[in-house]
């Protein structure tokens, strides 16, 4: 089922779905998925966002229609590749980033990189299900744990549809990408970097990966234009149930920021 849903979500060698955003959208919104997944997790978002916002979800190599490509297993080469892909994709329109879990790490560090290289910065950075302080970070050893233990762990998080865990063929598609992403996340080293663009954070109030009660509050230190934190009921994958609320909040921020720029 997951493979069927993924058809058309990305093509071999293509980072973004859809590959071309609508011409009449004012904002472009780049969406970064959690570990082990791709553009498919945001498949409902185009219907939830207003026509003024064109979402383009990222699929990394090694999953879905890019599964013939070797996945990245090192942090810096992955960030370099994403940086080049985003720069090549930009047009004259303002853009924003939103990422969940590993996607939040990538969106944050891409923003830091764009600003340090004096490239265009996002109009808004949205981070979800992760904070640079107080959140679980996998180890290299955990990325290589035996498959039964790995599957049991991600099943508790609710990372994928329930039927995936009982389907060996589906697990064979998911597990290699997940291992690669966990290995990438294990290499992340926080340096306290700040961004100058507006930043808003989101999370679930029962997220098992949030190790410190005040973890999400640390985003305030990362931007002089912090727009606050939105907390929802649910665990690490609260966004599955609250996609409408999250997309509405993001769109509202973009609309207000656009008004301020006029």
C-alpha cells in the first residue's frame, strides 16, 4: 500500500513533489519529512493549504521512487546535496521551510547555511517534533540494531501505517532508508547557531522523543523573531491528526509576514 501511494509522489533523481509549483501561488513551502519517509507524509497538505501557498515535499535518495539511489549516511554530504537542490529550485517568489523530526533538523541547518552563505533566506522556518536541546538523538549503534528491535521501536512511535509492520516486503522498503536516516541524525552536533528569519515551532504534548519538558522552549534562543510554540495532543506523529491546524497556522504566519513586507 505504501508503495502504491508513493507512485507519482517523486521521480527518480527528483528531490521535490510536485516538481513544478503552480504559477499562481505566491509562496513556496518546502516540506521535509521524518526519518525513513519521503514526500508521501505530506500528501494531504496541498488540499489543506490555501492556493497562495504551494507546498513541495522532499524525498531523499533511497526511498519511494528514489529507492534505486543509494541513501545518504553522512550528515554533511546530505546537507550539501539538499542545499544545492533547494538553490537550484528557487525562483523569484518568497519561500518557507517546514520540517518534522529529522526534517526539522535539515530545515533548520539549511536555513543556517543559506544565511551564512549570504543566499536568500526563508520567509519563515517551521520546526516540528524536534528541538536542538532536550530531544532524543539516536546513536550509530541504534541505527544498526537488529531488525526486530528496530521495527518494534518504530512501531511504538507510530512512524508508518500499521499494516507495514506485518508486511515483510514493505519493511524491506522502509528499513534501509530508516537506518540511513538514523545514522545521519546520530552525527548531528549542535553549535547553538541562530537564524535571523521568523521561526515557529510545533509539537505533541506526549512525544516520547522529547526528553526534557522544556525542550521546545529552546527554539526561542535560535531566532530574534521567534513566533512561539504550538502544542497539540498526541505523540511524535501528532501531525497526522492535526495537519489542518498546523497548515492553517503556517498559512496564517505567511499571510501576516507578507503583509508586513508590503
